[in-house]
C-alpha cells in the first residue's frame, strides 16, 4: 500500500469566538437536560434514561471546556503581548 502524501499544504487553523461557542454549547446541553427532567418517567418506561444523563454529562464536560478555553485564550493573549513587548520600539516604528 502506497503512503499517502498531501498535494498541498494544510490551511491555517480557524480561530473564532471559541469561548462563546463552548459556553453556548454548554448552555444548550444544560437546557436540554432541564427540558427532559419532567419527562424522566417516560424515558424510564422506554429504557431511554441515557438521553437525560447524556445531556447532563454534556453540560458537565462543557464546564470543563469553558475553563480550558478561557485559560487557553488568556495564554494566547499573554504570548502575543510578550511577543509585542519583545519587538519593542523597532516593531512600533515599522508599523507607521
């Protein structure tokens, strides 16, 4: 079997509003959990309670995700600030 080789370079990663995206997803999982809780008996009768617990697990993992992406975002900003400070006045003059 021949080794696959790419024909072109991979694009740069897309950086968007990651914190807002993860927060919105976490809220969505928690809302889905709250909507399903009143119908727990219906889910239990059909042996589908895993749907309810999956939503709660998604909300819990989303909280971990929010913590992670906030730390990551802060680290990226610290790195950019340190890099800008390292460039010093020479970098500022070049931008004029």
